[in-house]
């Protein structure tokens, strides 16, 4: 039970008298004889003792219409419909009549009356005490002074669609009726002078439940709004009770004789007067029996304060409309209580430092979050000035999201209230509104307070509860020396780079860092090995090498790391092994093992792998002192060169740098650098190797023999044997002119005439033999030419006698017709036709003649082929023969075109026409 005396009083309503709209200097006067009133739908409804109903608009315009002949006793204006229900008398005696009015429709200028029926419970006439109508227009309840209740179910605006039943019978007058609708359940609260009941109308037979054994006076009951769970209010003289449909709720000890009880927008209005309870005999009278002043009190039950308390005289009723409360008195006055705006009320509370009440008021008034935040700030400032830092920080926490955090942080930094500042920063992080600076400050607070438990609680919160920048937290913890906490945070939230940085740079825990990298996904493991590989190789060479072998073949994370989730194990993860070679800068042994593993597992490894491995093998070969071991290393290096996976230029340079003879010679031969092979032997004065190189590669490059001869000719040592061997090959293949050979050897003091004696004799003998052969051929050609000329002359000057008796084709005796040629060949006509390709050519001589003609045509085509001539001249061993051949073809002849005079015919043409085709006839 709430004690009334403990509630604070405020003046949240301004009291004023309503002025006349025409003459503002005068008070507005109500019509005489007003006995009842109600409000809703934008107007106030008044009923008088003459049977009229008055409609009062906001502009204070009164519109009357005659509703009854005698008087109006009850009015009920629905809030959601323009329907007005009235009870009055048209006849003398006890004959109450109920009328339903539609205020939106007119009948002769007056509102349309849609239904009229008598209000009589049974056959006994009784006065109506109270009236209530459901907002859905399906229920209407009428209470009587004899304790009975009549319930109309159905459309209350029509007789045809409604049904009237007697709901309640009793001896105590009914003082209050109220409908309650929650979801699909409808209840009817009933208050009498002695009891409180509740009917469930949504259930068949309307079950009744007695809620209390004491009731209230007329007009002393009401219904709260849904924010208060639609409770039924019963105002007794000692207490005000609230009821649920199935039980009694809280009660408030508000003393005083209650005349009225209303509920509107969260306020409870009670009109009280200090006098005894009314008797049953005086129940039916609505007029006050005393002229004492009456106190109208407005209570805020949620916030537990009195919003207004004013005295009035002879109050008829209090209605709520147009955002204010209007008080109607029997002397014709109408007063208004106008609520102050929320900001004004809050300022009044601020002046009295009633911040808690201000907060509750703001919430009940549905003030926005910005307004509430300002109240919390002011409350926090008030507590801060009072020295209540713990209370102040709680209020500042409630401003998070609206108030700039720096406003609070500055206050508690100055006051050195680290505990309070920590609490604020924690709340800031919980709401995910902290930035990097806030995280830094909070962690610094933890470290200054040495509060390891709070620090661990902060960083070990679940991922769904993390409301801070993890990376910033790691940085701060690392700077403060809380390396274990920083490592935990980095591992938990998968900040792999920070984890490795702390483990390797701060804790020097290289083994753990290497293990962690081995559990990471491929991409992250690769990037971190490139970053920390040198450090790990220096401290953990074997483990690092092993990890790199896996990373560059088919990497699979070891174990369940924080970053291995969602790994596609079907995908081949292989890093470029060449990129990790710099990591082994000071670890050649591990590098060699790594590279050998790579070429064994993946023969198609990058070029740099083979080049680097070759360099390592050559280094080992160069520094090895054991002959047997050195031979093994030599074989390994050569085998690597023969794999054809090294870059030629790099491999050659490496072999030359380490003076690796076998490798250099192999690469020279591979690159067809035969002159380089011979020069290599020359530099090392390996005479036999020089000759051997000429023998092996002389056919590819004939100039090697000339270079060898020049090399031996410059040596002052006794090289006669080698010179003789070179000269034999030169002589055998006619590679150099004798004069050039003599000139070359003339510079060697040890090369005497005996060295070239055999060469010169053989050369001269061959040339002499060649001269004799040429002279013999010349004589032969001259004789043949003379013979041909004589035959031509004979053909030109004398007749040709054909004496052949056999066919040169079938070797059978000739028979006519036959064909004879100047070449002395004769053929049967049918043999000639069968074998001859042309009528002008002898079939027997045609092949030979064609060869000659082809040679002539080839000579003509090649006369201008200078490029071909130059190329053939350079590549030939005997350039003079090439020049002679081209000279014989007429390449160097001056071309002269001789034409016959017009109309002349040469002898050859005449001979061919007259003598070639000769047919013998019988």
C-alpha cells in the first residue's frame, strides 16, 4: 500500500477560468440546469434538467437539441464513434428511456436518433444509476438503483439486431460499469456500494467472479488505459483499489470522501470532500449536499507524485478533452486545468534536484533518447559535484551513444577516479561504441590498477561479446609488457602477424612461432615465412627447413590452428621455392638439402633452384680436399648440368668462376661453341686436346684447323708432331692454300722446312697431276669441237644421205613410211608416232638434248643470283672453283642481243624445215 503523505506535490497544471469567446473580459457561462456531461470526438456533451442536450465545440459554440420532454439523467459519448447514448425521462414517474444518437447524421437539423427503448429491469420500474457502452457497439450495460443490470448484446444502434438480457440482480445499487477488451476476451466490471464483480462476456452464460466485498459511491470507478494493463479503479473513502479480471491488484491509501474518480492518459483524478459516506436514501440524487469546497487531485501512479491539487466549489463533473481537463460547476462556470509541457515539468524537477523523478517522468512521457540522455547527464553532473562519483558514473554510462565520451573521460581523469573511468570505458566497449583511443585508455587503466583479473576477463570474453578493436588492444598490452595477454588475444582472434611478432621479437620463442606458422593456412603461412624466415632459420634451422619443404611441395596445415578453418584440402598448395632461397643466406647446408629435396620431389622446379644448387655443388667441389669425395661431387655437378634445367649463361659463369673444367667444356659443346673449346685447351696449353678438338669438331667448323696451325706456329716449343698432324688434315681436305700455310709457319723459329716438306711435295704433285688432267681434257674438248664444227659445215654445204636399214626404236628393217633425222637416226612411222614426244625432236636424242637445254636454262636463271654466288663462295673450300663455274655460265659476260634483219631466215631454220622431217616414199 502506497502512503499518500509520502508523495511529492507539484504544480504541473495551470488552473484558469474559461473566458467567453466573444467578450474575453467575461467568463464563459454554461447553460442553466446542467446535470450531467461527457466528452469525446472533439466536443463536450451537456445534459440539463429541461431535457436538452448541448454540444460544446472547442471554439465554445453551444448547439442544443431537445432530447427528452422532461430531463436528461445520463450521457455516454463513445470515443471511437460519433455515437451518443443518453438516458432521460419523457414522462413523469419512474420511466427511464434510452436513446441512441448518431451525431454525424441529421434529422430536421438535429442529430439522428437511431434507437429508443425503455430501461426497465423486468416489470418493476427502477431508476437508472449508471451506463456503459462497449467501443465496438456490440455491448451496452445499464445499472439500476435496485442492484440489477441489463445487458444489450448486438448492434446497440438498432432494435432489430440486438438482444437484451438481465445480467445481475442484487440489493445494493450499481455505482459503476466498465467494459474491458483484451485481445478477443471481453469483461464487464461491476461496482456496487458493497461489492465488486467481474463478468466474462466472451464466454457462454457470462460467468461472474466476485473480486471484493466492499464497493464505492457513484462515479467513483473508472478503467486505466492499456499501459496500466486496463485495470478497474474503485475509489473508496480510505483507499483506491485496482482490479484485474481475476484478482485484486495494488491499492493506494488516498484518504477523503470520494466524489469523482476518472482516469485519463496516465493520470488518476480524484475529487474528494471531507464528509461521511452517502446513505442509500440519498443515492439517487446527483446534487451535492454540502457547499464545502472540493479538492481535485491529479495523481501520477507510475511516478508516485501529485501532478496537481486544486480547490473547487460545487463540481458537477470533470471531463478531459482537447488536451486539458475541464471542470464544470453548478454555478455555470467552466474552469480548465492545462498541463505544462514536458520540458517545463522537467526544469521544475531539475531545480529541486529530483533527477530520478525527472527520469521516470520523461520515460512515461515517451521522451526521445536525446532528451533522456540530457537528463542523465545533468543527474551525473549533480552527483559528481556532490562527490558521489560512483553514482555519477552510472548516470554517465546511461548517456553512452548520445554524450561525447570525452566529456566524461576528462572529468574522471582530472579526479584521478580510475575505478570509475574503468567502469565507464567498459560500458562503452560493451555497446561497441569505443574507438581505438578508448581501448587504449581502458587497457592502460587495467595495467595501472594491476587488475589482472579484470584484464583477463576483458580480453577473454567470447567473440560475440568483443566490443573493442582487438589490434589496438594487442598493441597496448605489448607496450605495457603484458606479452602473455597480448599473445592470447592475437591467437584467439586470429591476428597471426601480431602473434608471431610478439613470440619472435619479444618472447624470443622461436620454436612456438615456427609451430604456429605450420598451423596457418597456406597464404598466411607463405607470407609469414617470407617475413620471419631468416630469423627462424638462424635459430631453428632444421625445423624451418622442414617447414619450407612442405610449404613448397603440397602444404597442409599441421593440427587445428585458429586460421585453418574452411581449408580446401583438395587444392594443391605449393609455394614458389625460388622465392625462399634468400632465407638460407647463412645456412648453405640446409639450403642444399632444401634444393635437393625440391628437384627430387618436383623435377620441374624453377630455374633458380637448379642454378643455386649448381653453385652450391661447385662450391663444395672447389673446397673439397679428399680426391674420392671430390670425384663424387664432380659427378653430381655434371649430372645437374646434363639435366638441362639450368640457365646456360649462369651455369657457364659459375663453372668458369670455380674453374670447373668438365662443366665448362660440356657447356661449350652443348652451346656449339667449338672455337671456345679449342681456345680453352690453348689457354691451358693442352696440345693434344687442341688437335683432338679439331678432329671432333673440324667438320662443323673447318676454320679450327687453320686456328690450330696458327696456334702451333706461334709456339716456340717443339710442336713439329702436332704441326705435321694438322698439315696432313689440311692437305687431305684442301683447307688452306699452300702459300698461306707457308706464311703462317714462317713466324715459328722451330718449324723448319722439313716440317712442311712432305706437305709441299704432295701439294705440288697433286697440282701437277691436276694440270695434266686439265690439259688432256682441253685437248679432248678441242678435238670434239673441231669434229662438231666439221659436221655442222657438212650439213650446211652438202646433202645428207640416209642409208639406215633398221629402225632405231624396234631394230626391225625399215619400211615405208619412215622418218629420218639429221642425227642419222631413222624410225618406222608407227614407232615414231608411239614414242616421240614432239614431231621436231628425235626420240633417241631427246633425253640428252633436254639435259643440255636444262643446263643452259639454269645458267641463264643463275646469272643474276649474286647472293647465292656470294654465299656459295664463302662456304666453299675452293673459292676459285666456284668463280670458274660461274664464269663458265656467263655470269661475268656482257650480254649482247643480236637480231636478224626483217624478212631474213637463218640457215639453221631452213635446214630444220627442209631436212629434219623427211619422209621416204616409194
